C-alpha cells in the first residue's frame, strides 16, 4: 500500500480505481496509506471499495470519510458489502461527510446490514434532506423491511429530496409489513425526481395490498420512467396483476417495465390483465416478462399478440 500511495500521488490519468475484495479493513495502517493518497489525487472519479470489511474497525470509515471532505473529484463511491451496519458510527461518519461533500453523485452502499441499528437509516435520511448532489442511491440487500422505522426515515427524506433520480431498494424484505409499501407510495406521490425505481426481490406479491398501494401511486406519480418489479411473486395472486394493470392504464411516464421471475404462468389472467393495460397505454417502450413460463399456455401468447397489435409504443419485448 505504501508503493500504491506514492503512485497515486503522482499519477494524473487514473479515473476509475477499484480495490474491491482486498481485506484492507483488517489493517488500519493500509487504510492510512490509501487515505493520504486520495487526499492528494485529483483525477480519480470512480472509487470502488466493495467487500473490504471496513466495518471491522470504525476508524476505517473515519479515515475514509475525512478524505471525502477534502477530495473534490470522486463522483461515484461504491462501498458495498462492508458490514458498515454493524457499528452505527460507520454510518455516522459517512453521513456527516456527505452533508459536506459536493461531488459524489452515485452512492452504492448495498449489503451492509443496516437493519442492525435503526440509527443507520436515520443518519442516511438526514443526509438526503440536505445533500443536493447524490443522483443515484443503492441501498439494496440491507433487510430494511425488518423494522418499519427504517422505511419511515427513508420515505420522510424522499418527500423532501429533489436530486435522487435512481433509487435501488430491491431485496429488502418489504413483504414483512404491508405498511412499508404504504409509506413508500405516499412518498412517491410527492417526490418528483426519481426516474428509476428498483423494487425487485421484495416478495410484494405475498400481500395484495402492496400492489394496491403501488397502483395508487402510479396513478399520481409523473416522474418514474423505469420500474423494476422482477422477483416479487406477483403471479401467485391474480389481484396483483389486476392492480398493477389498473395503475399502468392511468400512468403516463413509465417507459420500461421489468416483470421477470414472477410466476405469471400460475394464472392466465395475469397476462390478460397486463395485455389489457398495453392495449390502452402507449408510453411503455420496453417490457420484460422473461422467466415466467408464459409459453406454456397458448392463451398467454394470444393475449400478448392481441395487445401488441393495438399498442403503438412498445419497441422491445422480452419473452423467453
């Protein structure tokens, strides 16, 4: 790390720097060498530091965050899978820095066990109400659904935030409490900046109210253009697709819809409801319904063909 430190001080061309999977969090001295270099370097724009066990020692995040108070070139910070949630001070240090930093636009902090302490999401929500540079936020795989307060903190911030355009909150066990989607949708009725929303892998189909709330939100929201609902078991209850289709009929902004891995083959009405929406809605350009075994029932193909004959907007459809 000493040699790398000296190189980064001199190098003026590297823009993408990936140190993932090096176990650097296990050695405080190695972190100090790296930090000193980043304070001086003025070319790196993308800094990827995934899977380095930063949460092992809270000083790791303290040192790293001191750097971002000084560095004015890094635009993308990726610190996924670092067990940051195991000590709430890790998120405190990060969030205090993000209140000051004016360059980081893309923040990826997925798979960090934030559910272990509710203050993790409290600190993050405080940042989102102040920071006006972050445009992409990934907090997926953090088990946020285990405590409703995590979602309350997040959604209260989203009602105020004006800059986040891409929000990845997939695989967070939202199905554990139906109020989670209620809080989220209330925020989306107000938020007018989010254009890409990833809700995949949250098992929303286990409770039809989740899709009812989402449908109500789609009728009001006028900014979301890409919606990912893959891996949500929507096909297990036909009302899920009914509610979704009703929302899509009124929504005027969604251009890309992902519905892979939803067991849509379990009831032919699932594709029927979707096709009815496509007959009416002429804003969707890309739709992905792969890995649903829809070809096992001829009626599904008939419904899709009939819809596409009437639809004037779909450019790409992924089937199987």
